[in-house]
């Protein structure tokens, strides 16, 4: 037996007990007559004690140990003279009588501490060592706890966890599919699922009523700062439901998670904001509601003073940064540069300070009198001491830029605290968006999303005006999940495919089995999918989802620990009837 | 709101309640003045009642409905005059006041009944309809329940469920890897995991102590009768454990499952049989212990009577089929043919009947007297009325053939009842097996398996004699799971790779990161993996694992519902820098 206890459980009431512990050596302190060693495992750290007077040979042995050695020790639990209230085991230590080295360690390439000296690249290469750090372990353990709490809630609501296949068929969004050549069927490929969408709909048609699954999904795209080629989705679907049945049930899930994981109780319903309102008010379809700072539409208020920029603009909007009227010229200049960066892409920024003494000072004083500026302030609910920030241009673009500026000002005013959470639903998304270049319609959510009931009639005449029964759960500016009521009618689905530019043959080739399934009694149904990695990262206070994935890939989609992707040998390629074609570059 | 209740929950005490139900139409019975409809959902079936006298229009409407239509009905719960005690809702029916057709259905290609008229091929093509059958639903629901009970047990034992990656690196057993071309890294491939073996070992090195995961694994091989290219594994690993720690903990899991799922309590420890003993006694490393019928080694007993077949054989073994001395010539002839089939491949079969009157009658009476045959009977513990069956030849081959014959006789004697369960552990597997043609050593379990402690010394001299710390959990002739204590020492691991024929470069290329990880303090560790599909099938009484997989592939590895694998377009191939090479056939 390697241990009688783990390294996190011994307490005062175990004093005098003979114990065996196993673990990693975290730290060795040699004080001459005494040596102390911190022994670590997943459960905690226990202090080992060696005394030169009583056992000089053993102390000498202890001094030869190194960091990250794995040892088994036997000894007696004794009360510490110098207790450490910060450690759960801080009342005791082990007076060691025997050491057994289970496994030696070379000096690790970085320190196994919360504040490690290793950069991300080396930590990914030695991920198995990075995983030992308490900070990383906390995220992985949280992830497990969250997965189980999600299951607990959904199982309790009669959901069934059902596995859907990984080796499926490439779909029209195929460009992002990972494909898997089949050895048995020459020249044929499976594809890895970008989501189990079609299968969960088939499960509803199959009568399973309530389905969920925590499952991996795959997308082969240029990995942006915080995407992974494989990611985990909490995938859910229900039959015989309307939109609010779904929102209520999954709002319940979110509340359950806030309560169980963060010990935060939301007693009120989550705010529900229509997509158009969110865009107009916050310049975002995933607004951070930890702070207010709404966008005011000033188009009517500020026009007509011969300021060409505004007079020629389709839209003028502003936000009010509370208490920042003291911003210096240097600070406002910097802010102008900030909005002109390509990520925001604004031409400029007009500001007006509402000074503490009630006067105004703006960057457009040439065109606007004190009275004019007072009107701005009234329109924006600004008060003395505030800084008004205005942008103008094409409406949608300006709103998005103001939305970004709003987040930046929120950061500067420290209104975006990691420990506050502001969940909300965005509803009534548009059903389609038009490709500005080609005029082709795309599904905003996906091709199976149902229009809102009262808007079916627009499908032949004004499809771009149709709102969808689609919704997103947003927390602190992050889209945590989203979903929709699905179409369950063959005719409507066929119409959708047509608007989306599928020929009849393409629709049949890609979704024939689903269209076919609709012919045999499809229940009304809808669902939602949550980005599990993102949700865990949010609750863990992590910047990146990589922090809460045991073996993440880097930003180029590579696993640099195992060195994948990599070449395969020619024999294997031949078996698959494939050849690698060199492109000219 | 689509429903106030589901179709399985209304009872006597709901009588007079106004309810709304939604579901599928299972059956319509038109009795002229009255019409009865069975409305079905996942939760059950409720009878709907229509009366010509009170509402002739509605009855006429009801008669127009068809099987598998999805409808919403409103009505009042009434007490049935003719109760059906076989249905949980059999005390009541709904006097319907309103019908709303949610979705029509064409006539399904097969009947949605337990005894369906559809063959497997058509049922796989329309799997979403097959999934509606109560029999199939039972398996899928059982699967969910088992997954959650497994989680419950392991979480309660401090295991963490941790996700390991799907896009990994092709390994030396690469021939069976599914590979995934990377669009971003020209000519490079990921591979799908055949198991998370390496990652779970890295998690132990990372200090996670107890890991499990229910996860998909992938193997691209010729699919035998009951294999799937993707399958689900219950993957587990523990640190600081010896073999018996693992056996005890997972025996606990198996007992928990038997209790919770089958309501069977095993109060005694499972039998543990060494591999060699299992082979000698049952001719199998996964013996069915629902019945005894051991193999007797008769080599010494039967030699020396001038019967050339026996005298020239290296090994002679026999089993005793209780009470079958009455077998006719025709029956024994058939049995001889049975063992001569290529699946068994035996040359022949000697039998001796121990007649009820105490006399013997054998197929080799020319060579063996009644006294001789009495000796056989004594050696085999046969008694009057039994049939003795003997085979001879090379030892291992003969044992395997006797093992198959034993199972067949068990079937004939009805000793293999689906509702009896006989779990056991097979331990002490050989570490290596030698390829008879090339002489190359292969790992019986996998290259990370540790030799038994007391056998390390044989590694340089007699590797083929070494027993491994490897074990299988066997139930009713099925291997449900297996595992081993792993090597945690770099030197020993390097030696293993060498014996297994890896060059140093190959070992480094394939497992460098794991070998490297061992250098930084690897704890002693070991684990087990269970075949979840197989286990569910066993508990469900299913012949095939396909019965307990929501969307299985057929025996050729095809999903015939979605038509995968399939061709992908040239644009996509070009994107992947790949070309399909036509083979000459």
C-alpha cells in the first residue's frame, strides 16, 4: 500500500498516528539541525520533519532529495510548534521514520508554482508539468465540477444524455469540416461534427423528448486568439416546447450553476433584450451589463450647427463616461487613437467635458455653444463631472464602434469586475443576413432556425426583415450559449434552403435524410448549445479557454507537447488511397 | 404551451382534470360509435376517447388521423370502464374536446412495434423511426442510466472526469488509426485516438491522482460482426496503487452497477483466475462461469492403448456434458462436424457415453475397455448419464477448441441464461506474445504494461515467461474491461520498447514526450478501461452493441442513414493538399 492518507487530510486529531504518505516534493528547507519538506499531491500539502539529533542518517537522505521527486514516507503525525493557519494541514507535520524514493526528477524546465517562470510555449510543451501547478489544477477540477452540476440539473429535468456519432458526413459549411479518409471505402471521407445539430433534431423526431450531451465538436478554421480546433459543447434539445419554455429551463440551469459554483443567487428573471435594442443601446449583441453606460442616439440633437462631420452623418451616437471630465488633452488624444485602431476602425471621436463647475468644454466648441452642449448632456443624462464621447457615421458600424468604446471606458472606470456577473438573454435575432457583396442570404443562426410565428408571411416578400426564434445567453460580454426553435415542417424547411441558395439537389444531397425524417411526424422542437470551455473560463476568471482545457492546442492549432499534426508514412497514405500534393508557394 | 402532462403520467387521481397532451399516434381503433387512439411519447401511452354521440365532427376528424401523426389534444381525464392493468395509465382515458395536428406522417417503412416487420438494413436507414420503438428506446435509456451510475460511483471515490484530446498524433499501431488531414499544416495529419492511454498516464504524472472519462475511441479496422469504427470507453487511471487496489475499486464499480441496474447483489469477492489456469480449465481467457464443465487434462490417462491419434498427441483434454449420454449417433456426428468447422478447426472429437446402467459406449471402443473408460470417467468426474467429449493435438489449440465446445454444450444444456451473471477477474497475463512467423515480440496488453514485481529479472533472459500486472474483468464470456499497472520508470520502459522492436529513434519519435515526462517524477500508476457499448449490451440482453448505440454504423462501417463516408469535392481536397489516388483493381 502506497499510502494510508493523502497529503491534504491530516489534522490535529490525527496526532500520534503512524501514517504512510506518497507525493511530490514541493520544497525543501534545510535549517541545519532540522529539515522541512513540503510533500504535495492533488489533495494538498503536508509538511515533513527531519531531525538531525534523532536520525542524522535519515536527515542526510532527505537532503539528497530534489524538487518533484516522488517519494513514499512513513512517520508519525506530530503537532507543529509553529502552526500555519493558511494550510488546512498547518496544525501538524510528520516526523518521518522512513523514505522510499519512488521516482526521481530532473530539474523541471520551469517552477511548479502559481507564479511560474515559464512562458506559455514551454508550459504547453511540458503540459504534464504545467498541470501540476495549483492554479491550473483549480481550473481542471472546476471543469469537472461544472460538468457534473450541469448533468445533475438536466438529468433531474428528465433529460437523457445520448451520444451522437463523431464520424459523420461533410456538410455545406464543409470548408470548416475536418475530414477523415476511410480506408475501407476508397476515396471516401467521414467528417468530424461541427456540432451534433442534425442528430439532436433526429433524436427529437425519434421521440426522445429531452436530450443533452457534453461533447467535443470540431472546426478547422484559422484559430483566432481564443479558439481551439476541438472544443466542448453542452448540447441540448427539447420537444413540444416554445421559446420561453426553453429560456426558462436553461435560465434555471444558469442559476443553478451560479448558485452551486459561484455561490451567487439570482432571484429575479434574467433580462431579455431584443437584438435590435441591444445593438442600439449597447452597440453589441452580447452586451456587458455589469455597467449601464447606454448609447444615446444624438442624430437629431446635434445636427444643424454647420459641423460637417455630424451634418453629413447618417447616425450620431454618444456615451457618457461618469466622472471623467478631468481627462487631460493627452488622455483624450490617446482615446482618439484608440478608436482609430483597425480593430475599431472609427474615423474619430468628438468629446465634450461637463465640468464640475457646470461649464462645458468640447473638441467642437467652434460649432456648439454652451447651450448646445447642455442639450447633449440632457440627451445623454450626463451630469457635471462626466465626459461625453460621440461618434458618427453609418449606423451599424458606429454603434459597434461605440460598443467597443463603451467596454473600454467600462474597463477604465473599473466597472467590469471578474466577480460580478450580469447574465441576460438576447432574443429576436434576424433570421437572415445578406452578404453585402453577393446579395446572397445567409442564416444568422443556422438553416434549421424557425422564423417567429407571426412573421412567416414575410418569407416570400421581405425575408431580411424576419426575426428568428433564436436566442443567446450572454454573461459579462461573453456569448455563453445560443439556440433556436427549429423548423419542423418540410415545406418551410425547403423554402429556407432555397432562400439560402441551395439547389434542390444540393439540399437533398446534404440534408435529404433530415428532410425525409420530417415526413414521418416531427414534433415541434428547439434547443440550445453552450460553449463549455468559455463558460468554465468565465467562472474560473481565466482570460483564455486554454487555461481550462487539460491538453490544449496552441493558437496555430498545434499540440506542441505531442507534436501534432505530423507527417504519416507513405504506407499509411497508400492504404488510404491518398497522396499529398505540394502546392506552389 | 404544448402540453400540461406527458403521455405516461396520468392516473386515477387525475380524473376530471382538463389536460393538454402532445405525442405520436400509435394506434387507432374505430368501433363505429366510438374511436380509441393510443397517444405515445417517451414516457408512455395514453388512450384518447372520441364519442360519435357527443361530438360527431371531432370523431370524424380523429378518424382522418394516421399512424405516427404528431398531435396536440385537449380534453378531460375520465375513468375507463374497461381498465387495462398492463398500462401504467390504464385506469384512465382522455375524453377529447380538441385536436390540433402538429405534423403529419407518411406511412412508415416499417411498423413502430417491438416485433417490427423491418429488416436491419431498412431500420438503420430510417434509424430515427427505429429509435421510436420501445425496445430500442429501452436500450438508449439504459445506456444513459448506466453512464450516470458509473459517474456517480467514480465521483464518489474522488475521481475527476477530465477530457483528453481527439486530435492527436498517429502512433505505431498506426495502421488502425483514423487520420485527419490538417488544412493549416500542409501534408500533416492528426490522428483520432484508439484510446486515451498516453494522456491518462500524463494526467497521473501531472498529479491528478484519479482520472476517468467516458469517451469515444476510434479504430479503422475490418469491422467484425460486432465492432464499430467509433466506440465508447470508460477510461480510468489511478496513482499510488498496486494491482489489488485497482481490482478492489473497480470490482466495487461492477457490484454497484449490478445492484443499481440489475438489482443483483454480489456479496462475495469476484473469483480471480490466473490466465494460465483459465486457459487450462476453460480453454479461454474470458471464461463463461455461469456453468462449471471444466476441461480435464487426460494426456496421461488415455495414452498407451495403441490409439494413434491420442498416442501421438501432445495434449488430450476432455469435458463432461452432464446428462447427455442419450445422444444419438446422429447427434454426435453433428457435433463432430461442428468442431470441424473452420471457426473451431479441430480434426475430430472422441466421445464416450457413460450410460445410465453404468456401462460405457465410446467411439473408440476398439482401443479402450470398459475399465479404461471408467478411468476416463473418474478423471473427469463423470457420472452415469453423462457424455464425455475428448479432443487432442497441440496443447493451446486443443484447449481453445475445447473452450468453444464447452460453450456450445453450455448452450445446449441451457446453462447460459441471460439473467444470470458470473463476473470474474483474469489476472497474470503474459507480458509478451511471440509472433510465430517473425519471432518478433508483441505486447499482449500494451507497451506500457508493467511486468509483475517479482519477474523484472527475467526481462533480459526469458521475456516470454514474464507475467504482467494486467487484468481483465470478464462477465458471461465477455471481456467487459481490462487494464494494467503501468511502467513508471524510464529505463524499464526503454527496455520494453527495445524488446518490442522499436529502434531508439522510433521510440523517441512516437513516445518521446511520454519518456520525457517520466523524467520529472512519475508516480506508480495503473488503470483500466471498460467497453461501455459491450457492457450496456450485456445488461440490456442485446446480441449486438448496435442495439445500444443511438446512431450505429453497419458492419461495413457505413452510416447508411446519412450516407457516410462519402465523396468530398475537389475544392476541399485541394484545400487539404490531398489527391485521391485510384488503385488498380
